C-alpha cells in the first residue's frame, strides 16, 4: 500500500494523539472572578503547546445551571457566561489550531437541564402534550399514582434516590442522574434531528471532534419495564437501536472529517467493539485501564484485553489514568487498594503521597508508550493529588445524593496552581476560587515545575516529545521477571516498568531515552520505576 500521504496522516491524527482534558471551570481564571474561563485557556495556550499535546477536550462549556458540573446543558449553542461567549470559543478554537492543537467538545445526549427550553415547555404544556413526548413522562403506579413508574436505579454510584420525580399535575419524569437532568426520548425524530444539528453547529465552528457522554444510555425500552435481575436486553444500557443513532452521527462527522470518542462503560468486549465499527464511533474511552490496580499481571491483562477488543474493528485503543470523575492518580496509587471503583469511595482513606507519586511517574511512561491515543486530565502533568474538600464547600451532587457517604468528585476538580507566589497560586487574581485550594498547592505550581528538570511537568514534557520514538507499530511483550512489564514496539523503542519489590535488570539496549526515576548504582530499574530504551 505504500507510505500514507501527509493528508492521510493528518486525517488519522486521532489514532495516536495526546489529548488534554480541560475542565474549564478549574483550568485558569482570566477575569479574576474565581471561576475558570475561556480567557484563562486562551492565555495559556502556549503552555499547552509547549507540553506537546495534539488536541484539547473541553468538558461542557455551554449554558448551564451547573447542578452537575455543566453536564446539565440548557443551551448547546451558547457558552455559559461564567466562561465567556461564543465568539471567544470560536477564537479559542482558531488560536489553538494555529498552534497545531485541535479542539474536541463534549456532547451530553442522554439528558438536558431542567432549564432547557424543551423541558420548560413540557412542564407548561401538561400531561399528554406533544412537548412531553420529547422526554419520558409517565403516570405513577399504585391506586393513586404515587409510586414511581418503575424500579430503575440511579446512575450516580451510592445514590439511593429514585430516578423519577413527580410533578404537581401527577405525571412522573425520568432522570437517570439528577432531577435537574431529565432524560430525552431518543425514539423521537425531533430529538435525533436536533442533535445532528448541534453536531453540525460545532463542526462548522472548527472543532475536530466530539466526546459523547454516557454514550450507551440513550435508548430506552419503550415499555420502561422494571429492571430484571439479569436483563437481556437491558432496558436502558447498550440497546441495539443505539447503533442506528451513531451511524447517523458518523455520516455527519464524515462531512467535516470529524472524530468521535464515546464514553462507553461495558463489561462485554464484543458489545463494546460494536460501537467502534467503521461506520460508528472512531474511538471509546478505556475504563478497564483507568480502573486497573497497580499490579503487573492486572495491567498486562488490561492492555492485552484492550488491544484485542479493538483489533477486529481496526480502531485505536485509548489510554487514560484519570479524568474529572476519578480520584487523582497520585492519591489512588498511594493507597492500599490502587484500583478505582465509584462504589468504594470513602472519606479518610489513607494514602502515601510519595509512593503514589513514584508510581504515577512510572504509569505516565507506561501509558505514553502504548499503541493508540492518550488522554491527559489537566493537573496530572503537575502530579496533583486528590484534594480534601471541606464538607461545607462540596458542590458535587454525588455527595448529596449519597447522603454524605460519597466524598464526590470535587477533589480532582480543584483549580490548578500556576504561579507559586501569586494569589490563589496564580489561578486568578481577585476572588477566591470556586473550590478551595489546599495549603500546599503552590508547591505544585507550573512556574516552579518549569524550573525543575526532575518535576512531573518536566517528565511529561520530555515523554510527550520522545513518544514518536515508539513508532506506530504493534506491541510485543518481552521476557521479564514476575512483577516486571517489558515490551517493544515494532521498529521502535522499548518500555520496561518494574512493579516488583527488587530492582530489575534492563534488557539489551543502545541508549536510555528516559526514566521515571534514577536507576540504581548497578544500572538496574528500581521498584515502581519505568524506563524507555532505544534497542
């Protein structure tokens, strides 16, 4: 077939990209009001270019009451005033592209905000109206209709609250998440057409891709039956009719050379792969790797399973250590249980931050060496730990819907530190940030880490710059002692990660490209350390 042309390489950028996740509210505060905004992002585009990322994924920046961190969208065609304006978003997309950085926006198709015009019209129109057909309104059960229409569970881990809310007129409406996020009826053609129009709206403004939130939840069994013990098919997860939706979306994306990445949580590898067929989504998040404990055998199994899942459909794998919903890597890897599970989150879990940092550095080199694309959540490149948020400052609905048992996700959403000697660690100049920063936040500041060749930021910068050494070839495991992961990429570099308690000898190589920590006096790789080698 020969070498791909430059145009082909450019169109396939997403197959091996480093994509940086921007949680706008906590990235940088350009106007000093305590909330991150588009001006803050625009002002720090040179930082992102120097880091070497290929694209920015923005969590929802649309008009929203912020009852769930912006995932309750009131208007997809308007930027929330707290963040800026549509004109600023267009400038940001263009300015980033001039620096070689593409933009990915977040779409939340399962639900909208209860402040969305559609839902407000549905409330005003009353039972049986066409406006209510865009959502899931139903009468209640029981002699007086005072029981929810079915027994579906909330999608917020730890929540015992119902997914139905009753209105004064007697109707109940479905919300798999919070009552402020009513689910849309994806069997309705108006819902489908509106979302295709939204995709076009953003593609025409220059975005390169779309991340799809809760991508497997849109379609519902029209009868809304009770949830059986082992439902096949499930009444609201991974229903077959979803694939027709994404095939329609793919036709829209192909008009603009756009890319999709789906948030698809599914345990069934074959079902997962269906979303990545050539006429559906381009990529999907790899939650197996994200939630995997820091154990060599488990990590290798996750890597092998991921690559095997993607191979039949020719889709690239994605690798991610953390995101806006998950306990930060440094904290998670410093705990006795290094896995992640929403159901096990609890206050007061002890962590060894030094141990977690050492492992997070090694994990950075591991994930950047794997074939496929990497997603980097803001602040991971600074080695930020999970922050403890005082109870009276917590804003995440997960905390409230669990009656305070779940600490929520605010701990990984604390505003970034940019300058150690400035107010609020340089996040903003005037008002206190919307979430409080820990007292030691200045020690993680960008300006300090830029000056330290051994900092986490320096490690990430160097690793991203050296990543092309691995080439685009497949992964081949190398013989290694128990607790050691070693692999080569065809015609590229080698990666070795030592998770064992004793130092590991490095395989034959011509040069050490990079290591997450120093080798020992004998040139061996210490525990919880990774190295990149030129063969």
